[in-house]
C-alpha cells in the first residue's frame, strides 16, 4: 500500500493505492476497514476528514460486502502505482478549475473479476464526503480513460456529501428513487461537462437511451419515485423488465432538461434540492 499526496492549483489529492492484493492482505484490509469510522456513528459534518483516514463504509452497504466476498478469491492482479499517479495528476492539471472538491481522498484496489463491459474494468463508489473508492482491472483495454472520467462522476457524489445535508441523511437508508436517479444524473452531466462523456455518450444518446426513451421509462415508474422499494436497483442498474442503466438514463436526461429550463450551470445544480430539480425539469407534467 502506498499513500501519495500532491497538490495542484490549490486542490489536494490523496491517493491510497493497494498495489498488490494477495489473499492475506485483503483479509487484513477488510478487518482494517471494519475498525474505521462508520458514517452513521459520527457527526459527519464536523468530522475532521483530512486528519482522519477512513473508508466511510458503513457495514451494511454493498461495496463493503463486495470486498468481503473477494476475501475468498485469490487476487493476483497488481497495480502500477506510477501509472495511476500519472493519470490522476493529468486530470488535476488539465481540468483543475473544474474540480468541485478542494480535498479528495481516493482509495484504489486491484480487481480481478470482470464487471459490466461498458465500465471497462473500473468500479467506483463514493460512501462519504471527499472520499472515493476505485476497483480497477488494469488488464482491461480502456480502463485508463474510464478511470479518469469516473473521477469526475464520483466527485459529484463526494461534493454532494459536503454541501447537501438532505443527501447525507438519505444516503443508503431508504433513499427515494427520484433522488437516486437525480444524483446519478448530476454526476453524469458533471462528468460529461468536464471530460466529454467518454464512457456513455453515444451520438445523441446516453448509453442506449435517447431523451424520449428515458422519458417513456420515467412515465411508467412515475407513481413510485417518492418511495424506496426493494427492486429500485433493477431500475437503476438494469434487471427484471428494466434495461441496463434505465434509472441513470432517466436521471441524465431529467437533469439536462432542468439545466436547460433554469439556465443553471451543472455546478449550481448541485446546490439545488432534489425536489426543485424534479419539478424544474418539467418531467412531472410531460
Ligand atoms: Zn454514481
């Protein structure tokens, strides 16, 4: 494991890279994470994040279980620390004035298993303010650009954790579906505004969804968006009768309409309430 700190243009980045990840190390790592701060047990707003290194993982969440599951697999993938440092520095220099967080702590782990083909060997999650976790399979061809763009998608979530108290309260526990879709829509529009939408932009579509496709799906689920249901994950990620990333596509196009109607910038939109974004998009009346 190596910790690397650098600062550029007043923005501080702390990389914590687990470059070699054998069975025993990973086991210890899970134990270490267990002892770290649980976001439900502290006052998240006054917590001194820079001086307390922590994962931000509550035990209940998927990513935490995901790591525990990997305990039983032998993971022989190694990460190239210098390469990750170089890729991260590159975006800090190129897009410096578009960074939302003045401090970002990025944990990076190697991941041998495949994830969805469209993610190119990059899996990421933001459990807490200023804190991002990445799982990377460097054997996948396009992981570098995907990693760079995903820094911005995740940063949108990390930023919401710092400025939006409602977001923190709702986080993970019974999050109403519309706020889940909107936070992913904010993240995708923000990432696209910085790096161009390398991962999901396909001509005039976002992934496999035109605006109309997303709106049609929204109309079908409109009656349940204020609730939190067991199968919300199917809508978000795809599953059952829902196509892959349906909820993300709805969020993407809905937030785009909100930006168009209000003429707000994507950064300003992060400061609006999710209810205002939903209403301002006009989608409830379409
Ligand atoms: Zn996201």
